[in-house]
């Protein structure tokens, strides 16, 4: 069900892309104004979402501790998995954001006859996620060759590194292969693993399809003859886009594949702030990860710390007065005795 | 707080463990309906009206989950939705956790209840989705427009019933949160869900009765001051009988240096009472030898805090007694006993809720070693295993580990000291010094990956026995493995709930293994007087090991 919905939605976006590709009259709109709008929506949306999260306070300091805490001098603390200092927290967050530390812990539980419960190492999800996210980042940076004239050094540098193996002409990018492998794996496991299929929503398939669409159209434009596009024109369009100049012309005859590619990207920009893709921002604000486990050493303040009714000692002594006397415990208010 | 033995007619371990984690129902998860009658043994009885009344909580009434009508207040839906909206604004954790789950499934097979039951709604991700789906549909624009397509569900009475079932089927152990790439902590989601359920009077008695007791008498078990003193006297006699030596235990003593607070389970139930006896021997040794000036309190007579399984306000109410009493007695710092969720509260909530600590408290310093517990500089509360490990390190405790030779020991990391504190080495250090035979369980089942006893967070009651045994499968199975591999016969731990819930888990999954507190084993080994000869351990069993029948050797 979820898969079907996601496919239909994806098919619709694809249809829009093809439509735009085939109707040159739409190019000025979809090559300028729609992407601009999408970009503004993306930036504004992401900022708004993050500010919305940040507007809620963090009443309690609740890091998940995944290693020895700092206690006695002679016990070695786990500075990254259970940080007590800001530096440690930064380290933990870097490990989490750059290398998906927690995902790297993944195991797979199985209950065998006996009974025997076994926990196998299971790093594929981690590998797939790493392949996808890192390739995505590098591909994005490579694209700055299109957005800047002259092309910035990091983009050209990355591109030549990425095409280092010099397979085929134009050279095959390693990241293109990795991202395809990563995304396909992420999609296939969702489709084939019964547990995962059970928990998946349309919102879990759709972004994968969209990203696959973006990558595939990108690869097609570069490597498959009938789909190849004129890079000079693409760069002309891209420069116009980033200049936000309404007077810049939209070059004609780029090729339909490119327009599908662009419509996919535009859709992604619109979709991002509305969706779970915001995990990219949310992870930084996650209170179980971004706080130091130093509560006992430094007081954390809750801005809405509520007043509560406590059963105070005096009441307690009064209520159990006779029993306290009977068992010989001292009284604070012996005067009660006459009462 | 212990459940009884395995009930008659209960499935065998092989039968109970025949779960298939890969099979999922054909029907999707969005249908909330649950047959409570057919699922007896997997849910807990609702809170008695008197307990809710005593605590001035919402909608006190007598009812049963098997009733069609749960007697909800007329405006229940508004109450829940407003409660959610309010908590989204008060807890960043909640807001983030509602928004960023990508359903990657990394957490799905990390929950002991899922492993033991195969019920997909016990995957942490789905447990949280039960709430998230309502959030999406009722409180987000996209969800209001797209409904089910955006993974939204409407809030109905059936959904509330489903929440009652599954949020009182989570022990708030945080194992899932260790593995989540964004740190989404389903325990946190469960805590918020329980707060919401409490708004309309949906809660369980095994949580609320201890909470009401604690509010009234000072401890979960409702032990009144004279009975508290009596119980302790009784244990002192028992110690004398087994060890030939009677310690002194000051209670409500003003002017003591250290206030000692431990869960009331230690004062009440076997085998936790042996841990208590262990503390008494240790403290008395320190008193005789070094003049340790300590006291217990009959008012702050509970270390644990069942408020944690109710609402943050209730945590604060019950916890307040610790600082109040420390101030009244004029002590310098507080020493806390072996308890799991107590230490979650002390480490992550106490100072924030009830601090700053009273001015008579100072940064804890060991009276007997040069150690200053700077890690507790603000709360002024030290964990007993930190205290004892430090004493051993500084050679203040003469130990004869051979007295524990009848025991072949492994150690269960309790969820909260593990994942809400990071207390791993201290108890192990004590055990390694107090016992000659100690082995750790397999790595995926200890430390930050430790498995719950299956009965925490108020679920350790008899009516929930089947679910407890299911949830206890991963832990019990690891113990069984150690039993086969090393002949392990003692599972030690530092948690009073464990001491109540692990014995039935062991009886069922690893029969023959007993449960013991770390300080029970320590006190067995502690040489109180030079040349002291002991015949028995704290349980009154002879120390000498005769041809001990262990089930296999390394
Ligand atoms: S591991 Fe985290 S992101 Fe993945 S499904 Fe579980 S809660 Fe969601
Ligand atoms: S906190 Fe523990 S019991 Fe609750 S969902 Fe997570 S793993 Fe399961």
C-alpha cells in the first residue's frame, strides 16, 4: 500500500518532469521561477523547522550514556560515548553526524531453537547509509563547477579525485556508483525485509525514489548517448539560477532528461522541510546525544520547573506521631505529644 | 515487589520462545484494536481509585481493561490533544522525536519485548509511531490534509486502549536509543505517553500504589516508621545469627555526616534484604574502624521513585524528600544504595527538579580516602559502588574472596545505571575483588547494550507474568549461556527491581541461578575483625564448598 502510494506520487513527479522537458514553453517557468521558489522554500522551511524545535526548552539533561562515565580518577571514562565536557559532546556529535556512530553498533537479533538468542553483527545498513550520504555530499560539492565561473578549486579537485579510476569517457565517478548502490540497497531492504516493509510509510519510499530519480537522470545525461545534454547550456542555466537574475536567458535545447532531473531536484527542495528528511537538522538538536552527562557535577536548569505538593517532614511526623514515639525515633516537635 | 513462581500451566521455555521475528501480520499496524481478554498475562491492572485520590490525580474510578467502557472523562480527546500540544512546547526531546524518525529500523529488534514476543508493535519504532501517527494527523498541517497517506491516524478510544497496552509494555530501558542514529529514545516517548494517559485516568496500580505509598509513608512498600525500625532490627538479628556479629544502624540521626538512602525493597524482600545486610556490615565496619558517622531515614526511606513511571511532576514530589531530609538532619552528603531507576532520577533529574541542594551539603569527600567526588559536586550524592570501589582501591577493606567460592558469578548491568549514567566499572571492580569466580556475559548483552529484566517501570507485577518472561528472554538466555559455559550460579546486580524480577526470570530461563546484590557479595568477603572466622554467608549457607554440582565447566 505505502509502496504503491509512493510510486504513484513519484510517477506524477516524473510526468511533470517529462512534460516540462517536452514543452519548451514551460522552460522559463521551470528553469527559473519554480526552482527559485523551491530554494527559498527550502531555506526558509529548514530554518523555520529548526527554530520551531529550538523554541521548546530542554527541561532535563537526558543523554543516553553508552560508555563509562567520569567518576573515580583511576577509572577510564569513555569520553566520546559518554561525554562530560563540551569538547566530548562535540566529538560525540561529530562521530554521530559524520560517521553514524550509533548505526555502526547495529546488530541483528535472532531467536533460534533451544532457545538461543543470537546477535549477529549487522553493518550493511550503516554501510548503505554511509555510501549514500557521503556520495551525496561529494556530488553536491562537485556540482559547484556548474554554479560558479571559474569553477571553484574544491569542485574541480573533487571531480578529478572522484573520476580517478578513469573508467570510460567521460570518466565514471566513484560516487555515482556508490550512491546508486547505497540508495538501491536502502530501497530494496525496505521492500524485501518484512519487518521494515511493515513499518514503512509512503514518506519512507518516496524520498528514496526521488533521490534515485535524480541520480539516474544525472548519470544518464553524462553517460548514455541518447540522453546526453549540452553541458555548456546547462552551466549557462545554472549560472543564471544562482544569480537570481530575472533577465538571464534560459538557454534552448538542453534536452528533456535535464528537465526531469531539475524537476526532481525542485521537488526534493520543496519536500525536504516538510518531511522526515529534516532528520539532517534534527540530529544536531537531539537531547540524548548533544548534552554532556555531567548532571551531578553541574546543575541543569528547567525553565518551567513546576511547583509540586510534597509530603513535608512535619506532616509526616504528625501523621505517624505515636508510631514514631513507640519505636523510639527522635521527634522534631515533641510539643505534639501533648496534643 | 516480587512476582510469585511460575504459574501452573504456563508454557515451557521452548514453547514461549518459539517466536518468529521475521513474520509480521498481513494487516498493517494502523488498526488499534486489542483483545484484552485474550491477552491476559501481558498487561497490568489499572490503578485503584484510592491511590489516584490520595495523589490527587485525574479520573479516579474502578474499571478494568476488559470492560468495553473505560469510563473516560467526556472531554478526553481534547485533554489528550491539548496535553500533547503542551508537551511539544515544553519538551524539545518530544518535539524532535515526533519529527525525525526515518523508520530505518535500526531499533526494531533491540527491544527485549519484541525479541520475546515477536509482536511488531513492540518494535520501539512502532511503539513510538502509535503516538506519532496521532501527532501527525491531529497536530501537523500536512497530516491534517493527507491523513493516512502521511501516516496519520485519528485519535479514538481504541487508540487510547492500544496506548495503554503498549506504553505499559515498555520498561523505559533506553536500549533502543543506544542504537538509533538520532538518539530517539522510545523510553522518553513512553514517559510522555504515560503522562498523557494519566491525564484521563489511565494508569496501572503497580505504579500508582507504590507512588501513593511513597508520598504517604516515605517508601513504596508503605512501611510505616515503626515497621521500618522493626524490620531493620530483625535483619540485624539475622546478621548476628549468620555472621556472629551485630551491627548498629542509626535512623533519623541528626548530625550524621552521611545520609544513606536505598530502595525500600532492600528492607523488605528476599534477596534484596541480603544486600541491605551487606551495607550494614560495611558501614558498621567503617564505623568501628574509622568512626563513620552515618544514618538512615524513616522519612526519606525510599531510594526508588515510581513517579518516574507516572509524570515528571510526580518524580519531583517523591524525590523532594531526599534533600528535605538531608537538610533536616544536617548531613554533609548523601550516599545512595543499589537501585536502577533511582539512579536515573538522581543522575538526570534530582538536581534540576529539587536543587540547588541544601546549603549544609558539601562536595562529597570520602572520610577514609583522599577522594573527593567531584563528579557529584552539585547533587552531593554518591553511588554506593563508587564509594566502595574507592575504598577497595585505597586498600581500606580487607577482603577474603574465597568466602564467595561457592558462587560462580556474572553481572547484570541494570538499564538505568548503564544507559542513563554509565556506571560500568565500579560494580565490576568490587565483584572482582570480592569473588574469585567472575565472568562477564556476552558483549551484546551487557554494558550499554544490556537487556532489561523485563519487569522495570512498574511492569513487575504478577498479572503481567507472561510478558515479563517474554521480555526476560534475552537476559535469561544470556544467563543460561553463562550457566552452561562457566557453571555460573549467581547473577549479581545493583538494582532493587532486578532483585525482585530477575529471580523469576532465572527460575524460568536459567533455573538454578540465584540473584544477589553486589554488596551482599562484598560483605561476605569483608573481614570485619582480624582473624575472623565465618562459617556462613549472609544467607546462612555454609561457606565451605563441598563437591559443588555445577552444570559444566570452562
Ligand atoms: S532507529 Fe531511530 S530513526 Fe531508526 S526507526 Fe528507530 S527510532 Fe526511527
Ligand atoms: S525503552 Fe526499552 S522497552 Fe521501551 S521500546 Fe525501547 S527497548 Fe523497548
